[in-house]
């Protein structure tokens, strides 16, 4: 366990509530079972210290201490078509990206496209795609408005640049990943040796899909 955070919370309906966050480095596991076991064991200690009752003891899928990031550079010339110059293509993609950053209705479809790529790899490797989806969409709303998970801009050389960052709790040991032969084959095809490496590939696929 890396750290424990304690956050008091007061509600007129519920009265005082204490929220305890356990930050746990689970290495190459997704970590759901490890975290759930740890918080179950800690709950009686919290009750003894506070004199209250521990109501919920469960992991969060908003794993914002376990994020993955990918960046891309696409030369404008590679985006040129018979009817569109490379510079115009870059400009159009940047404009579409800004639209998704400021409008939640556009962002929902924009992010759905990203998750089309991410979910496919997560499912193929035996990981929990629903947990990844929940964390991604919660992260997209972290400032109070639902926004794009990616950002696109034009650099000084006129190239298209993109980046993506989102929570990515994946594992290559334990759970279905360990026992499902197809998941093992998928990891072998990609040459995966760590959960971090898998997370990096997954977000790169999401950025490419976008």
C-alpha cells in the first residue's frame, strides 16, 4: 500500500461521513481483488479508530493515480487527398477536436470512437473493459463538464499532433488474463511483458482510432 487518504464529508441527508482512500500499487495485476481484500481487512480498524461503521469497502474504477498517455505526430503531407490539401486536413481535424473539447454532445461520440479501439484490446487481453470505460468517462468529466479524452493541434512545422491521457487499470497476471488461452495469445502476439506496456499500447490504439 502506498498511501491512505482521509476525506471528511458532510451531507444534510446523511450527516457526517468519512471517506478513506487506500492507494495501492498492484504492479502487473489489474488489482480489483487485491484492493477489495485490503479494504475488507482495514474496515474493522477504521471502525475502531472512528467509532463509526464501515459501509462500503470496494475499489474505485476512477484510477486517476494510474494513467497512461500516448502522443502522435502526423505529417500534413500524409493527410493530403485528391480534394483536400494536407494543411486543410490538419485544420479540419484540429477544429473537430476543439468541438469535442467544448461541447459535451460532440465529446460523447468523439470519446465513444476512442473507446472502440481501447475496448477491443482490453477485451482481447482478458481485462475488464467495463471498468476501463467507467474510469475513462469519469475522467472526461473531472472538471465538471464532459470533455474529449484527446487533444489535437498543429505544430510550428504544420504537422498534426495529438495526445491522449486517461486512467488505465489493466493487468497481465491474475483473473481471466491468467486462465484464458486467447488472452495469453493476444499478449504474446503483442510481446507484452508488463501491465504498463499494455496500458501504453491500449491508449495508443485509442488515439489512432480517434
